[in-house]
C-alpha cells in the first residue's frame, strides 16, 4: 500500500521499526517478534539500513520476507553514504520488482570502520538529492504503481546534531519536502514539548506533509546510554531521570519506568493530534505491546 493511502485517514498511524538480524538465530527471533506484532495491525513497518549500506542485502531479504509472508506494508531505509547512482538504481529496481511501495530516504552514517570517511565519491551528498533521484525513478515508469515509491524523510525534533543553526536546519528539511517527500518520521525524543514545537516550526516553514513521531521505550540502563550516543543531542527530562534513579539497577523496574513514560508520551501525542506514532522496537515486542495496552489499543 502506498504511504499516501496509509496516511490519508482521519486516524493516526501506528508503525514499528526493526533492524536486520545478523545471524540465523537472530532472524528466527525477529520473525517471531514481527509475527507477534502483526496482530496489532500496524500501518507499516520500517527496516533500517546499516552504516554505509553494511546491511543492504539483509535489509532487502527482511523487507521481501515481510512483504511475502505478512499483511504489513514494509518500508525499507535507503541511504546516501557510500553508494553510487548505479547501486541506488539497482536497489530501487529490486524493490519495485517485488512490489515494495515505499522508501525512507536518509543521508546515513559512514561505515564504522572508516573514521575519516571521504564522501567525495558518493553520488548523493544530502538526503534531498536522494529524494530527487527517487522521484526521477518514479517518473521512469519502472515501478508497477504509476505513482512510483512513496517517499519518507527523517527529522530531529530537538535539532540535527550536525546543524547547530536551527534556522538553516529547517531550510534543509524544507528542501527534502520540496523535492517530493510524502511524509516525515522523527528521531526519538522524550519530551513532547520538543515535538509540538518542532511541528509548529514546520508549519511556519511551509512544511505541510504528515509528521510521524518516533518513540523508543527505555528498557534498560545500558539502553539509555546507547540512545544518547545514537541520537546525539537527545535530552532526558529530569522527571524521567528521577524515576530511573529510583529504579536503580533493578532491570524490571527500569522497564516499567520506561514503558510508563512512553505510554504517557503517546497519550499526550494522540491528544495533541499527532499524525502517527512510530515505535523504535529494538527488535523486541514487549514494550510496544504494553504501551498499546495502556492506550486501550490492544
């Protein structure tokens, strides 16, 4: 299903994100998670793309498996870093050939093995360049859907870590929208004020496509540090930190705090008229299932 149809509803969307497994055992566990969450009838699921395209084949295989064995529309990530135009074109053709309807376009991160990666050889430097190319591909008529791929882009409610100038940052986001993006999916955040302020700034900048809020329930203290590293610039509200401090090193208590905070976030977002909520699942289902239950969605 094309993302325009998915988002063309008076109801908010609910979606999940997974990352490709790196072993047969992990693949089996992940597939069980996907099957478990399928009963919640998500609007779509997205599948990440490793730094520098390091999981390109794994991403493709998982996306195709979801497409062929579930009722959930899959949306693969596609990145600029470390890719030539031919590689991007080949990937788009492969997805089109199996009826994948949507793509999330990202700048991406350099390979972890390349500390001083030189991007001069990359065919696409900014996500806006990749959006433009996918739109060009859409006009070629290769995709079985005459509209071609639906296109998503990412945004950072608290500001992109590489762009301290917040006014310039909005210009960059607007350029992705102007090139043809159909929707925005945000990075994770823990304070709804940041999201609502970001949404207002988008409106002021003339950005009027749906904005889906990214939520990641905290499930471990080690996970907090990982989130802070991956989502550079994300801040943790004092209220949340106090609750986590009370939980201490009790794993189950930490999970309860994280799930409760995420549930409160989601309730506030829904009350505020959010277009959709995107759960960063970390390839696990428990936290998402419990948030659903607390919202009366299960």
